[in-house]
C-alpha cells in the first residue's frame, strides 16, 4: 500500500504578512501587497511597482549574526521554516529522527542582491565580501534550514523557475512515498527584487508597466500587461501519515497528487496549445486516483501576463473538460505578486487554508472580462463554499509545469 502524506505544519513570509494567520486574514480581506518599489531605484525602468516583504528585519526572528551570513531569500526560508516546524510541534528534542527527515526547497534565482554587490565591489577595484559564494548559491537556503533544525537526510534545492516551489513539494511527496524519509520541510523561497532582475524581465517585456499598485496585477483581465515581482517563502511540513498520527500531530490536509511536465517548446513562453500545463494537471489527477469532478477549486498560476492567462485557461479546459466551467479558479497573485520560486509554496498554503476554511480566495484586480478567459475566477471578492479537494498550479520559464492536489484529510 502506498504511504500516505499529510501536511502537519505551515510557515510563510510574503508581501501580505510574516506568518500564516495574518496572511490568511489578508487573503480573506482581499488585501493587496503590491506597492511602489523601494528595495532598489527603478527611476530609469518602465516597471515601478513590486510585491515586497514590508519592513523586513531578519534579526526580529532569528539570530542577528546568523542572519548576516544569509542572503535575503535564505532568511525568508529560515523564518518560514521555523514557523512551520513550531506549528507542527517538531521543535522539541527527539520529536523526529534527523536521519529520516529532509529539506527540499524550490528557488528560481538565488541571491541576486549578493551577485550585484559582488560585481560592484570587483568593478570598483575592491574584493567581494568573504561570504559572497555561501550567500548567493541556491542550496544555501535548504542547507541553512537543515543546520537550524538538525536535518541529516536528503537536503537539496529544486530549480524550475516559477514552478520550483511546487516541484519541491512534489519531490518531497515522492521522497516520503518511497520510504526514504518520514518528514520533509519543503516549499519555496525567493528574493528577486533587484536591478538585475528588473532590467532582465523588462527587456523581455514580462513586467507590468502600470504604476498603480491597485490595478497593476489583474490576472485574467482583458487589460493585463505583465506580472509583478514578489518575494518571500512558503514552507510546509510534509509527513507520512502513520508517523504524524503516532505523535498526535494535527493534520491540515492530505497531499494526494503531483504532476510534472515540460512543454519542450519555448524558453520563456508557455506552449500556445497549453498542452504541457493540461498534461501536468491530468498526471496529478491520475496520481491522486481522482476524476476532474472531484476537484472544486484551482489556485491558478495566473500571472497577469498577456500570454499565460488565456493559455492556462485553455489548459484547464483541456484537463477538466466540461467540469472546468463548474469549478472555481482564482489567482492570488493579485494580492501577493509573483514570488517566482516561492510562489508554489505560498500558493500551496493558501490552497490548504481554502480547504480548511471552505473559502474560495478572490482574484482581485479582475474587472474587464476577456473572451479568452471565460471561467469562474472568483472575481473581486472571495466566497464561501465546501472545498473537498483543490489543485494548485505552477508554470515556469523553460516550459516547466507543476500541479499539486490537496484534499480534506479523512482517517
């Protein structure tokens, strides 16, 4: 019999809040975490807004000396992981076997601000800082989390651009199912708001040029013109069911399905047919042993870009058939921005909370209907309704597609 995997803890740092409870309160209130960019000077760039973590001081949450040795994305990961571990009741000595535990985190970019600072030093004739390499490389996020919690099983980073957080959770699911681990700290982390990222994304016309924070991100809207860079971390504790039950853990939901595909079509744009995204959702449904009709809600990738939204809509209709018009679909990026590698982790948490609270999160910013986007996107305000099972969808540069299915836990 296949080992069942449940979620027993969650933690997050994101543009809306610095913990899970406040994040959910903000989601229900339809708050927007997008504001004028402050982390870097964007005077000479067409994109003026971002979804930043507000008033961030890592030393408010972790040791000041340790924080100084971490890039911003690693700080986010460690703080969110601490919340998730405490939430799961796994911080006490002897709470788990460290050799049967892992850390698998997704990331798209790494320490961009560290790279920029290093090059500034070199080009000005100086040496880069001693901790430049340990700060900027992607695996330092999961490595630091492992050090903080004494995790001695598999520890690594997953890099599939905007699908990285989702794929990390999928990899954690497979690690537990295979019997390699009993518990995994997983999710996504990212801190990309820097001149290098902004300039690079502007060059490929991916970012919005709308300077109004309230209307800049409008997933599935006819007037959408690009995504908003966000940052943060979303961390889940995945645990084998019997392991969780044996220690009396609370269970938020069960993770029952994972699909991962590649378009193999274009390096930055999704396949025009949506075939890869549809196949990812179909694979997840098959993995979960579920039919399309078993799903009530999809937390969509929904980037607010001209290409993604209609193609993702097409993919949903291909995967779900006529049921696509009966389920509810929303993009919470109108509230959080696009947190790249962290998006899958943050959105997985929102999806799980939607199931727990029987509440469909809204797509804020959506005002003008687009004929190519014709599903129920929970426009403007969230609504109550039973959610037995939900799918969280992520699509990334390189043609990466990842889909996760969560459902209400039943013993």
